[in-house]
C-alpha cells in the first residue's frame, strides 16, 4: 500500500442515541468526541439508528395482513359480482 494516502483505520465506538447502546467497530470515520469504555479511550460517533433500534431488526415493524387485504377486495367486488350474475341470469331467461 502507498503510504500517506489512506485514512486512519481504527476501532471506533458507535453510540445509538435512540436506545443508548454502544458498538465498537473498526472504521475510518473521523470524529472529534471520545469515550472511555473499560479503561480504553475510543473515538465516538453518534448514530440515530442502528441494528439495535431499527424496526426491521427489532421485529417491531408493522406488517400488512394479507388475509385482511383479500377479504377487503372480496367485499368490495362481491356486490358487483352478484349484480353481474343476476343480469346474466335475466338475459339467459329472456332468450
């Protein structure tokens, strides 16, 4: 590797401020703040959302109930289907 052109790659403490949880991960992110964890000083980078607080990873994500959508569709078009079937029966009886 060429010397002097790469950013400093070191362990950085990432703090998820929504759940107040800290992760120590190797990174090249530049920070001005530091934090002491277990007697060691790490650069600190604050994040709004991480895997500890994101709904996709925590399972708090709301899901669309497919059965409800199907029932809603059937209820919406049930009256139209009934009317079409009655009109077809009348037309057939008229012949």
